C-alpha cells in the first residue's frame, strides 16, 4: 500500500468542484448531490449526478433513477 498513491487518487477525484455531501444514519451511508439534493447509495453516481446537474441545469433520468429515499 502506497500512501503517495492514495493522496494522488484523492486529489484527482475529490480535489475539484464535486462537493457531494456524505450523510450517515445509523450504519447507512448516502451521498447527496448538492445541486438537486437527491440521495444516492453510490458516491460515484452522486458525483455523476452533480456533474450533470452543474453542466446541464437539469436532471438525467439515467442517473436519477438510482435515487434513494433518505
Ligand atoms: Zn443532481
């Protein structure tokens, strides 16, 4: 396990403007798109949603169908 590699990956993926918010409830985790406030189980999907929302100012049904109740 290389520490440098981890830092590099983190700064590449999370050092930009994608601010998905992490929520925890009991032992559950959900990720919120800060643009449309939908919740997802998967962080990658939440990031894709936020990216789409920022670029298109609308929701992508291919992403929003993964929305979960939170
Ligand atoms: Zn969104």
